[in-house]
């Protein structure tokens, strides 16, 4: 059965968070009340993530789903698009973050955390546009 648009949005948002969380936990980062090189307050399962952070992932997911459905986003461009959607949310919210700069500047050697996020949502995106070939 095909998920509804809202179900798909929620699944992609959750997938983005879980891909990010699993990436950082695999490298030894753990939950902590303060954001440090070894701890982060968002290193919890999606269900335990605060609503504000869930909304950040929903915003990112909505932009990715829109680009993917329109055929303007290729699979190889997913990591950069995820970063740019997150960055857009951060800037709109007026928040300061050390990585809130263009993808190439924030991740000069590649965005491995965003690659993990892309891998975590790829099958869900294929529900929208199978194969992921851009329709430009």
C-alpha cells in the first residue's frame, strides 16, 4: 500500500534523523545535554526527539521530497541537497551554527553524515520517483 503524503513526509524526516544519529553514534558520539565534539542533545531515537528538532527534519524532508518528485534532484546530489535544505531552515530560523554555510565550505572533504542520511531515505524516495533519474 502506498503511504499518504503525510506518512511519507514523516518517514523521510525520521529517516534523515536516524541516518544522522546512526552516523554519529558509530563514531563514538553519545547523548549529552551539551553539544560538544563527543556529545549531542539530539542523539536520541526519533520518537524521543523534541518537536522543534523534528520540525527541522520535516522541513528538510519536504524540500527533498519536492525536488525529488519534480525530477530536479539526482541520487548523487542528495547529500548536498540535504545539507542545503537543513542550512535553509537554520538561516530562516535565525540560528547560528558552525556548519550553516554552503555545502562545499561546510564539508570540503565530503559530507559523510549527509551521505548516511541520503542512504537512509533513498528507498523511501523511490516511492515518489522510482530509479531517481532526473527528468530535466
